[in-house]
C-alpha cells in the first residue's frame, strides 16, 4: 500500500463519514493525474454499509432501480463529464433525489477540472482533490522507487511534482538509478516536456494561434495562475472577443488555465524557439510598461549569456521602490544569474534570488539557490551571506543545532554589521534548543578577551538545588530571567543606530539576570522598531518588549510587523509576526486572541513550509485549548508540536506542549496527573524544561502539588518564582506568586495572601488567572466552613471562567458551590433563553456555526487548524447533544436561534 493510497484512504474515510449527514452526493474533481479514479477505488474498498455499483453512461436506469432497494448503497461514476448531455441530465436528477429524500445512498462522481464543468452537474457539492502533502509524497517515493533515492533528490522531485502523484511517478520512471541515488545530476528542469506530456496524455490540444503558449509564458513570468488578459491577447494577436480554448477561462480581465499542470505541460512541450518567441511577443506587447515583467520576458527571449540583459533585470529586481512581490523578484534574479557569465556575480545574484525566495515563503527553492551561491569561487561575503540565509531557513524549518552552526560560520565570513545579525541568529537557534551556554557564547562581544570562558563559567557555576534561575526569549517567545552570578556583561554603550548590538547586549544582560543593564538597550530596540516600518526591526522590537515584560509594546510591534509583512508580500515574515502576537496575548492573559493569531499563524507557517514556527503555533493552540477545556484539542496540538520538536530539537516548543497537557489535567480535576507531568519540567534535574519556559509553569505545579496533598514538593520552587516575579518580565507573576504562597501557607496567613493576590490581579488584564485565584480561595474558605464567603468567591470564579470561555474550569467552581450547599446562579446564556446551542462547548459552537454557514468538514478543519477527524468527532457530538440527524436540521436550528436573538 502506497503513501498515495494512505492519504486517499484517510480523505475517503472522512468523506464517507461526512456524507452520512449531508446529502450523500459529491462531485470529485482535481488536476489530471491527481488520482480521481484511485479515489473511487478507495471508496469502494472502504464502504462497509452495503453493495457498491460502478455505473456507466448507459446505466442510469439501472441506478434508478437500485435506489428502490432497501439498505445502504454506494454508487461510483468515473469521468461523468465524458457522458453525453442527456445521460448527465438524468444523472443530475438522480443526485437531486438522493439529496432531497435522504435515501441511504452515497453517490460519488468524478469530473476533470481542465475542461469547462458540465452545466448539468454544476449545482452539486464538489470535493477538490488537493496535492499530496510532502510527507505523503515522500512515502509514495519510498514505496514506488525501484532503487534507493538520495534525500536531496527526493526533495527536488517532491518540489518538481507539486503534489501531483501521477507526475511524481512519471518523474521516478524517467530517472536512472544513478540519478535517483544522487550519483548523476538530474535533468533541469526535472519535469521536462517529455515527463509532463506523459502525464497530460491526449489532453493537450493543438495551439495554432499560439494563445495557449502565450498564456503559459505569461503565467511562468508572474508565477501566478492568472495573467493580464489584454496583454496576452495583444501578444498573441487574438481578438478581444475571440472564443477561448477549453483549457482557458477568463474573468474580470484575467486569463488563466483551468489546470496548473496543463499550463506547465503546454509550456514544457513547446519548442525552445516557440517559447522564446512567445516571451518576445509579450515583451513587445508590454512596451511602455515599467517594472520587472517586460525585462523578464526579454530575458527569457534570449538563449546565450547576455550580461547587459542580466544587469538590467537584476537592477530592476533589486529596486526597493518597485512594488514587485518577492516571488517575482526571485524569478527575475534567478534568470539574471542564468544569463551572467561572471561566476562571482552569478553567485551574488543566486544569493539575492534565494533571499527573495525565502521572503516569498519558498524555503526549498531558497535552499537550492543557496547551493548555487556557495561554490568555492564565490567571494567570502557571498558564502557568508549564503550561510546566514541557510541558518534562517533551518531556524524556521530544520534542526536548530544545524541552524546555529550555519549562523556561526556566517559570522566568521561576514563583515561586522552582517556578522552581528549572524550572532543574533546563532543565539536564537541556541535558545530554541534550550542551550543557555551556547546562547551566551553566541552573544559574547568579540572585542572582550576570554569572553567565551567567562560566559560558560556564568552558566556552569555549581548551584544548590533549586537555585538555577534561567529564562527569557531572544526571539521573544515567552519570558526572561537568568542565573544570578557575579558575572557582569560589558557596559560600554553601543553607538546610536545599532539595534543589532543593542539587542545582543540586552539579551546577554537578561540571560545573566542583570535587568538593570538590560533595560536601556532593549528599550532602544523597542523604540527604534516602533518608529519605522521595516518588518525585521519591528519583530526585533516585539522581541525586546517581551523580554522587558512590556506586553503592550510587544502587541503593537507584532501587529505592525504583521501589517508590514503583508504589505510587502513577505510570506516568510507573516508566521513569525503572528507568533509574536500570539505569545504576547498569552502573556497578557487574552488566550482567545492568542488562539485566533495562532490559528492564522499556523496556516501561514504551513504555507511557507516553516515546520518549526508551526510547532510554536501548535503549542499556543494547546495552551489556549487547555484553558477552554478541550482535552482532545490539547492532545492534538501538543502532539503536533512535540512531533516537530523532537525531530528538530525545539526544547522550547516541547516544554510549552507538556505544560499545556498538564494544565488540561488540572482543569479536568486531575491534580495528581498534572503534578506528575509538571514535576520533571519545573524541578531541578536533567529533565527540567526549557530555561525560558519552566518558570511560567511553576504556578500550575504549585497548585497541582498542593491539591494532590504534596505541598512539600513545591516549596523551594516558590522561592525561585519570587525572583522571577521581581524581574517584572511577566505581568501575571506577582499575583501568581501571592497565590502560590497562599496555597502553601498556614491558616493564619493564607487568608491575607489570597486577598493580596486578588488585589494584584486588579493591575492586570485577563479573567482566567483571577478566576483561578478566586476558585482556590473559595475552596479554602469552604473547607474552613466559611460558607457565605466561599459562595461569593466561587460565584465570582465561575462567572470569570465563563467570561473568558473556560467551561471546564467553570464546572469546577459550580461543583464547589454545590458542595457548599449553594446552587450556582444560571449562566447568562441560559437565563436569556439562548436555546439548545448554549449546551455546546466553545469548540462545538465554532464548528456548528461554520457548518451552518455551508462549510465542509475539511474547510472547517482548515479554518480552525485542526484535523478533519477532530471536526468529524465534534460534529457527531453536536448532533448527539442537540438530537439532530442532518446538517440541514443544524442549519435550521442556527437560523432559528439567531432570529430569536440568541447569542452564540
């Protein structure tokens, strides 16, 4: 069984499950070679409800007779678009009856997407088969290749196939064992005309007027699916109102191929002379237009090295005033490098192209371009720049130890300003790996003799148990504190306008617990970034603000960085900006806003191929879900974070994921399990969590240990936490410290400590932490039979948990109220007549609203950054809770309650 089969089995199983509740009909479509027929075969093998019928064009009457029989039935119709119009009309009528009468029949039709869709089937719900994931593509290669495939070759084949399983298999067939094993070079491009023609088959029509090739050439230049229809028609000398070939479609002045694979096939199978002629026609049709595109078409119209053309194109791509997106600049710089005869200049242009590829979110392309820029003939500055960029790629999507080595090599090769950026990158990589010694080593100022041994001594000095106090994010993910030692970082002030050095000195001071020395340089970094629009400086500003505990400035800088990244089209910076925003909101106690940013950031990270960044977003989502009491979501996101963390050495993301799982245990009333999870993370020892994160989990551990009857395990940690709270880097820490002291105090002092903690909560935003203190105080009062006071505190806790969307925690407060002899006041939603939807959990509500708006299970999963299986699970629970049988009934219920003013 292949990886392709495995992926399609998962998708098919999810679809068959969903079809039981929403009408039983799907039109399955997708690229040529995407596996529509194979999909039907999987459906037939997985269907367990009854018989399976494969119907041909002359079998509509047979289908009508089958529908009259009792019992479930699966009907599969392949290539329904090739049926004649009367048969398609009859098939559509049958599909309509299945949807309207809710008979127990499932109907799957496949339709090609490279031709206009049949009008008879246009109103039926559609499932588009997307590309294979890189993981599934790698599995397909492993199971179908006749010989061993080199890892670098495998990655290049996956990129060339763009997730098309038929194209991937054609590539494997086209290569020799030596090429697959990496012993001989691959053809360039790997997916040439012969391979693409093999997949396209007889679908490629004649192109007498050249309109198809001209459109494909225009799309190749922009890298987008749509092109300027007027420009293409002018270049092809076609009339504006001329009918288009079936492969093309036009909308709002834009022209595109219905199938991206067919566009590639049309271009690749044309002769080189015809391709150059098409580009030259496009360049001439664009005469008078400014920008990169006309120059790029002229560059593709020449074949031999052309230094003058290359120089003009490279200059246009490097123009900072140009509105061209990074993807277009990358294409232009790559073509300019191809036309450049000088090796050193060619390496520079490949490096510049790689930088633009990374900004565009194409990390794999960036790495391939960097390989071309790293040759021995390249100048040292170019090789250093290539290592600097390689480190950035690996930091977002690779082993962070490898990223650190690339950054350190870059620092040795680059001049001082760029070397400073490389050392910051090395520190960030060491931070992600949870290596404080390496982090301090990277931050060591080069002008100080013996700085490295001094830094190592600061971290390695022997300590008594419980005395290690490390923390704080260089890339500002959570918080900051460090071992208090006699070591002092250099105090000579950096020159004005050097934010990299300010950031380095501030980070180093934070790691050495010298917040008195960290504040001034970090504050300069914050202000410097906030007064500009450069996304990198804004991200650095957000990092510095989080180290200072200035959550407001961190949110401002993160939001501006996000806006700047989107304005400039920097797909690589968008997930990072959303990561800063998500962590800032968590630090501020606004977990629902953090969840919103993390869901969006996760999608952006996955689009950009940034698995490490995605792992941090999964960790945020697990933390948010642990507050909302969604145990299955906590487990799902924590496991996703840990999967990447284990492979790439992300100690920080791993610690956050474990903390989220423990907090979910605590919310579910399992303090012993929570203490067992958190103990290794927060107590001294080899298994202690990441030095920047473990302190944040201490309040949970103290609560879990005290609730489990083991307060002695937490006493030493509270004193460590007191030092952390005094640093001022976490706005929640002072009130949490008083709560922790109250949990461990005797009856004479606990009362006053709880009240003091509640007073300190008034200085910070966020209902969750205050409600936790109210809950613990209420429990303490109830055990001492001070029932009237206990009821007041427990009711406040319950309402606070409800306000911040923590229903499981609210249930704890309600249970305590009942144990104290008081029935909790009805929730606002129930008392205002919110109706049946008030019985759903927050996640169930979100899914119900998406489904009621017409979203499929897969679309809901993408919107909420969860698996389709999770959506299916919650939707079944929605139906069971509300007593519904279909999506139609759910839509009616949502509409009815919205009309009556129910607030979801």
